[in-house]
């Protein structure tokens, strides 16, 4: 039974964000996902969301220097 539980945890760690259109900074795993995806620090993702909101396209544009 433990093997199945470990597989489940591994599968969970491989998943991306629950909603690929919105950045959730309140979930550590999703925050890490977005930081990796945007190739920035978690703090940069948080600052971007605070500045432009949760829409991933807006966060991406902000992080790439295109002010939304």
C-alpha cells in the first residue's frame, strides 16, 4: 500500500497548476510551478501578482517587462 501512496505523491508533485490561466500564490506547489515556468524567483511571482493580478498572461507580460 505504501508504494501506491508514494506514487500518488509523485504524481501530485509532477502536476502543474490546477488552473493554468490563474496564478495561485497561496499554494506552495503552485507558486513553485509558476516560478519555474516563468524562470523567476517565487518572490518575483508574488510581486507580479500583487501588481497585475492573478491572470497568468498578465503576470507573464509583467515579468517580461511589458507593463500590463
